[in-house]
């Protein structure tokens, strides 16, 4: 997701219609490693054989049927794009012209290599010509027009206190390493990251034509400059508390917070009126103000040049593409090869013209029957959550009523938007790929900023239709499932209910549960950041969360590198509650129907859990696991499988696990939230 997307958009899910019950498949039994017992190591049992037979491809950081399906989707996009690119004289601004020419320009590697750094030269020259702090302020606006959010970002998002209205949100941003801790932590892996980063910055400057000695000095400047921004930034755990990033203020107060930044000029540039804004991290803006007042102009020039090179590299010559990959793809994610250019161009088209490409994608790959079956599943999941809330023994009636009231407002979005974005004003040609990227980025920035000062448009989507992912937005109480996740193995028209509820059903349950995790539970039925909990219920809820924090603090990827329970709490609650309500919804879906058959020796209940293990379980490269543990609010897949099931009596019963089995947490340690 881009930096223009709210940080609280949370992930994950899928489904299809009814074939004759007898013809529907169960789990993939050949994927399983039946030499281990399900109660000893369920992760290995569910799909260990698939992982052994399918090593992670060189270009991927992790691999499973689910990630393979995501890559297959991109091959489907490639077919659509090649078809569009093969047509000539399409009407200017039509979907085929836009995506065909964008993709066609992207695929022209020869031209990109011929141009080298040339597409950036006029902007690099403008950076060099800056004379004063006022020019720095202007340049920040120029970068924001290009969707390069440095050193902070501004975007339109719902007001936490009145979500029906969109206001300007000002976010901390501007770091080249993944987060604050990378700049300061003494552990060997962070020291190494800083060294590799400095070397990467130096190499990029050399590619841009800077001499070795100056490039080295520039890299040192970048690390030092960004350290000052990092020092004033919240860390990943602190940012999870919505109250810590809720600072609505009048325009005049924003101006007093950062006297050296001309906000009036900035707002005029983007045609915004001087209304109230939310400043997520006021301390960060104070640091920006300090840097504007005191940092050497030369340091600002170096910083802008680096951020431009970093943002543009994937769209430039193969030398830039390769160096960008060496740091982000290889060092941070462990991949050993770039994806094919056609796939990278399909990803870029999806990223920048996603609702144009998405129209073509859903017409081919998301039939109305699939949408109907998923809608029915979502309905059953919401009913299951409602029954769960009604039956909770630790919650008082007043809080319970409010929880049910919140659940009743949930808005599911399935597949694709009802109204497509109109990109016809974007100028796309085959002449220069970087120019196309700039045009599409400018459109994206404007499209978002135009929402400010208006009532929220509930029809907008935060992900494109081909995306193999899902999210919950607490401000709108919406759960959103793009067509890209509603595909096998998450959802299969030819799979039985046990399998579909175990895969996409848990994903749907996971998104619903985000409305009631440590973050989501702070937002009320109207989407306001407003406490609706009776004090004693809130205490009990937090105690239950603390159990999950402790459980995940205990999980590690290698000796000494543990998950951070507080960072993954929301996702872990989502998986635990999601699995439980999906199991319940599966049972609801079978009411009045004949029981599903035992297949390959597995009961329907066992198939449900195996399907979760098969959908969620993946192999992950150690480099990527280290990056995830530091930055990703999602646990690695192994613990997303065994973490929830080891808390669930439903799992213990399904596999008749003894109470002392490794996959059964001792009664005193067992966590249960929803
Ligand atoms: Zn999630």
C-alpha cells in the first residue's frame, strides 16, 4: 500500500456457489505431511509436503498456494495488458488506451536504458538551484505532487472525531529505512542494515552521475539527516494506539506548530481551504520545523535528490532497477532475482491505474455467482459474531449492547467498487514511462486531496480489485474483500463449505474481528474514536489481550529474535476470533442440510482446520522474516496457524488432542478474547 493510505487499514480473505455436494472437493490431502501428528505440529501436518515440494521461487520472499495464486493473478493481468497494448488508435482516455499505453511504455526497457537518469534531470536541476528555506518549503510541495511524501505526508482521511467528514491528515514520513528502530538499535542486524543502506545510497548517487567521493559524503549526510527525523518519529508499537495519533487542531495552530513552513501557500497550491487538520505526530512536525530553520541548504538538496532517486528507481533504467532491488528485494526480503519485467509492469499498472485495469479483471475473473456466495458467507459470519457477543461471559450487558450496535453497522464490500474512478484526464503515451508514472501519480494525489472538506464518500476503495488481500476500516466500519482474494485457494467454487469456511471464512472473520481488536475496539458504531466500554469490561478485555501478547512474545523466528506481542496483537486477535466465528458460521451454514462427508479420512471439522493451515501456512525466507518481525503487525504464517488453533477447544476436539499435546495450550495459559 502507498503512503497515501491510512495506516490503520488492516488486512485480509474469499468464496463460490454450489455444485452438487458430492462433487465438491475437500482439502488438498497430497499437500499434507501425515508423518507428523496434527496435535504435535499442525503447521507441518496441514501442508508440509507442499512446502517440501515447492521451494520458494527466486523472486519471492515467501511462498504457498496463496502467494502462488497472487502471482497467477498478475499473469492474468499481463494477458489483459498485452491485449490492450496490442491495440492501436484506441480513443484517448479510454481504459484500453490508458492501460495499454502505460504498460507498453513500461515494457520498453531499451528506451529506459537509453535515457538513464535523464527523465529526472530537470527536477534535479531545480533542486540544485534552491537558494533559501522558502525554496525548500516549495520543493516539499513539488514532491507531494509527485506522491513522494517527504519529509511528511498530507492526505485526505476521515476525521477520527467525526468520520462522516474528510479532513487533511498530516503524517510523519520521509525515512528510507523501514522504520525508526533501524536508525538506532544496537543489534547486529540493525547495524548491518544501516551499513547496507549507506552503501545503497552511495551507489544510487553514483548511478545518477555523482563522483565516488561526493556520493560517499552524500550517503553519510542522508543517514545523519534521516536519523533526526527518525528520532522524532513514533515507533511501530506506539503508532498502533489511535489516541497517540489523534491531534485535531485549527489551521492557525498547525501554523504555530511549524512557523517556518508556509501552510497558507501549501494549502493554496493544493486548493485546500484553511480548515482544521489532524496532525498524527506533532513532535515530528516540530523536528521538521527545526530542520527547516537550522539544517544546511546543502543537506536538504542531498535529501531531496536521494528521495527522488529512491522513489523513481523502479521506473528508470535497469541499473537503477537492479540497485533498488539489491537493497529492498534482496537484503530486506531475501529474494535472489527480480520478477519478470512484464509482471513488474502489471504491478505498476495495478498500483497507479488500478480501477481501470480492475474493470477488465473482474469482467474476466469474478463471476456474479462468486459474489453471491461470498455475500452469503459474510452474512453467516456476521451472525456468528453476533451470537458470540451475546454469549460472552465476561462482558456486561451495557457494553454488550454497544458491541452489537457496532456490529450491526458493518458494511461489507465485495469484489469491486460500484462506481469506477475516471482516469480519462490522465495523459499517458508510449513515449516516456517516467512521464506516465508522474501523470498517474499526480492524478492519484489530486483524487485523494479533492476529498478534503467534503462528506466522506463511502463508495471509495482503499485497495484495487485484483489485490489478493482485504481490510477493515474502523472509521467507516467497513470490511472490504477485493476480487483478487476471492479466488482459490482462499475461495473455490468447487470446494465444500468446510474448506471455504476454513480458508476465506476465517479471513472474513478476521476482518470482522478487527472491529473489535485492541485498535478497532476504540472506535464506536459511528466510527468515532470514542470509548464505549464500561470500565470493568475494558479491564477484562485488556487482560484478555495481554494473554495474547504474552503468547506471541514467546514465539521466535530464530534464537533471540522474537515476535513483539504488542505489535502483532490486533492481527493475532483477528486470527483467534476469526477462526472461532468462522467455525461457528460453518456450523450455521450446515443447518437443515445433510452432514458433509468424511473425505480422505478427515471429518468436516478436521477439514475446516486443515483448510486454514493450507491457506495460511507458507514458507518464508529468513531475511523477510526478520523484516516482518520488526515492522509487520502480522505474525509469520507458522504462528498465524498454530497460534489460534492451540487456544481453541474446537480444534482440540476435532483432532482428539490430549491435553498435554504441543498444539494444546495448558488451560491456565489459554487465550480467549471473542
Ligand atoms: Zn488483519
